[in-house]
C-alpha cells in the first residue's frame, strides 16, 4: 500500500494510505482511524438526519480524502463538497450496492464456516487466514464478535488439537475469552506436539536400526538365517518358522522346486508321484509277505 506523509498531530505523525483497486477494506479501516484521531471523522459518520457538519472540519476531511485516493478518482469526485458523499461514493464503487454486498457477505460467511486448519499447517498461518476473512466480513458491515472468532478458531482445529480444544472449552468462558489468549494456548500446545514428534522419530529410528541389524535385510525384513531356512523348506515341501508367512507368495510357483526323492523339478517331496506309487506297491506286497 502506498503511503503519503501527513502532518503531525500532537506527538504522532500520520500517513495517508492511498486507495488501490484491491485494498479498499484495509484502506477504509486505516482512513477512518486517522480521521478519527484528527477529530474530523464526525463529518462523515455518524451524522444525524439533516445534521450539518462543522464547515471547517468538513473542509479538512474533504482534503484528507482527496489526498488518500488516486488522481483519476479525485477528478471524478471533484464536484463533491461534502466528505460524506465522497466516502459513500467510494464505498458503493468498491463494495457495490446492497444486493452485491449481501452476496459478497454470504460468500465470505460460507468460506469462513468451511475454513479448516490442514495437517502440517501452523497455528500462525491458519489464524492469519481466519482473521483476514473476518476483516473482510466486518468491512461489509457485519458485526463479527471476538467470541465468535474464538469459537470458529477452536472448531476449525484438526484432530491432533482435540485435547487442548476440549480443555479450553471446559475450563474457560469462551464468551469473554480474547482471541490472542486462545491463539497463545494453541501455539503452546503446538510446540509440545513438535517436541513429542521429535522424540517419537528418534525412538523409531533407533528401533528400525536395531531391527535391521538383527535381520540383515532392510528391504524385505528377512535375515540370512530365515532366508536359508526358506530355501531348505522349499525342497522339503514346507516352510520353516517365521519365513513360512513371508514366503506364502512363492508357494504357487513350483518350477524352481526340486524333489529330493526323485530329483525332478516341479513338485515337493510330499507330492512326488513316484513316492505315492512306491507306497502303493509296499501295501500290495505286505499281505504276500505275511
């Protein structure tokens, strides 16, 4: 926002914020506060029906507004001698008539109600979004109480903040709670969560390192001893220990399996057709021997 130096008022120096096509809500807040500090805001609002402002103050207010708007707008409003008409004209130009303003207000309210803090987003970043929307809502004439903002903030927190949100709602009066206080408590809890994540990551890395050393293979999680048992188990038609669960995916492919009874590939020992034939012959020969 472009700033133009202004005269001193008492011990303070004010600057004229210059209006741009996109900064009207913030510009209006700043201009109103500066004009109020100079004692000339009363020439714009509030004014009773038919009440005329002090002529000298009205001239000061008009000069101030002409300093705070672009040159092309000065030419368009140069015929106005009442600062209220200049102010209302700018408001209509940048905020629109009542229907447009109501539509914008409804859109901002929906956006505000649907606003949620995302995973990985910091409390500061989310509060900046929330207060920015609230400022736009207020600039359209809607009275947005601080207690409403506190409630909206707490209801927009992710699951990780459920504990602190529940504690705040149970232990404090939300109607009188300031936004800064709520933000401070949430940020303190956020720092605690970060500390817990660091500890968990450190412990997890230590456990993973220990597991990899004991099992040998960090990719499949199976060590040399289990792999050897698995190799022998394939030849005998059965798995061995923990490797049996790991190797279930290989049970259908028997092209690499070698039967140690007949020496052929394609089946396990307990599936060997020669073994079954041999057992049948033994059964048939057993009565003859008896």
